[in-house]
C-alpha cells in the first residue's frame, strides 16, 4: 500500500546503503550514467517491469556481497552498457542484487494537496517508490557524485561525495 510508513532503517542498513554508493562514486567511469537502487524487503506492492535489454551479456542474479554488487552496478551504469537505464533492486536484508534495469511506476498520492516535490524524473520516482510498502529506501548517485537517499517519501540524505576517499 502506498504511503505506508516503513520501520526506520537500522544503522547498519543506512551504513551499507551509503557505503555502496560511496564506493561506487570513487570508481566512476567517464561514461557513468547515474545509478538508482531500490533497497527492499518485499516487492509485492511496487509496480515495475524489466526494461528490454539486449541479452548479449549474461548476468547471473542474484549477486551477493557489497564489493561484488558494487562492481556489477558500476559495470552496468555506463552509457555503453545496455543495462544502464532504470532502477536496480537490492534485497535490504541480504544486500543481494536481484534485479537489473527495471522501469518503476510507483503510485501517485490520492490527495492533490500532498503532492511530493522533487526535481527530475529519477528523483521523483525514488521519492514515490520509497513510500511503497516493502521498500526500505531508494538511493541515487548522480554523474556529479551526489548521493540522495529517500525513505518513506522523504529525502533523508543528500551529499556530494566528490571529495571523499575510497571506502
């Protein structure tokens, strides 16, 4: 159900989300296209579809382990990769990458007085998706190395990582 409040992220989950995005930011390629990651407990309430991606490269999912997940996401988040578009899904409990290149269509709020505000389609999708039951958080990493974290329909963290060393 959209708008249902999630339990707050545990400290270790927040650190894992930020650590994954920070590690990615230190290793960006010249053709990095941005990265959107949905961290979830359940996908039952989130409308999504896989994007039609050329299957020339076979990627076996799930992928587990922070380093392995980060390496795969960096390899696919390049404009030269057919997997660069859409959101990628990571199970919050296991930190396993389970889905690549997904079109996400989160429900819109019913009340027009409570329309959320976000700049850009990726940020609006992240904000709205974070309101869906079963979604723990949505993390974005831009080409400018800015990390944004959305939880329960709120932007809870936004910071530039340009000056941060490797984690």
